[in-house]
C-alpha cells in the first residue's frame, strides 16, 4: 500500500472549516483513500473514502486531486467534539480480500473555542 | 444496537501471566482484526481473520495468539512471551466485499506490572 504524509498537528477555530491535507504521491490506480479519526482513548472511527471522485457524506467531504497524489479532508463546521487524531490511509481493495489498514501517525486536530 | 464490544475496558495483570481479551461483533462481518497501539503511535496489526477457523499473522504477532471458532468472536491471548504487553488493544471488523471499511471497538487498555 502507498505511503501517506500528513502534518503532525493543526488548529481550527470552532465553527470554521477544518481542511486536513494528505500526500500520497505513490498511490496506484487501484488504491482508495480512506480517512479515519481517533478521539483520545477510543477506537478509530471511519469517516469517508474515495477513489478519484470527490465524496461527501454527513460527516465530511473528501477532495482528491486530479492526479490523485494528494487529498484533503474537509470538516465544514468544526466543533470541539471534532478534536481528534485524523488518519489518512491508502489501500488497495479487491474482491474477496479483507485487507489490513496501515495507520501512520496522523494529524492531531485541535478545535479551539 | 449493532457494533463491536470489547471487555474489559481496563485490565491489570502480573508479569508472566497469560491474559485473554474479548472481542464480539454483531455486525455479521466476516473479517476481524486485532491492533495494538502504544502511546503517541499509530495502530499496528497483530492478527486478522477473514473467515471462521482461519487467521493470519499481522506485523507484530509474536507473543500473541488468537482463535476464531465463531463468526461473532475473535479473542486475543497475550502470552507471557510478549516482551512489552502493556498497550491499548483494539479489535475491528469489516465486510468481505464493497468498500471494506473497518469498524472498531472501544479498546482494552492492558497494564502488566
């Protein structure tokens, strides 16, 4: 699976959009981009994933560049409860294969009041 | 409520004792996983199972053992051979089709003294 690079920490004001970047310059054509977050001392929570199109769900939006070498997770209106470590993971998905997730160090997002 | 349960949340053991961590899911997922997390680090895969009665070693399987006798259950035994067993242990499950996102339990924090 391709390696990802994320900034170690970011701050965001409450109510503003949080934009979390991720570089994955060695991504392959069959690899998806997944985002998870982990609130302190809890299990990670799935947020969103995408292949090449932008994606949106009730939690966040995922913007993937046209060359797929980087992506941005957007939390449109950050709240204090969004303070967590955010992990960007690249993983190939194939039918009938349950694949592990490779977690890096992630980005510690702190939402400030 | 569908989900993954891990028990207990906190566990204390003396060095040299084996200890078994429980993981149960009612999501009807085929695949289950065990991860270990050390302070300030990402998750590392210990074992995973794609189907009942079958499991594979992950990146750090030494000193651990698992069983998968039922689809719903994937217990992890931390043996006395594990040199640094104190850690946060996370169990996850996923479908074996579609987007394969993993759902995590709340974790068990094991302290061995």
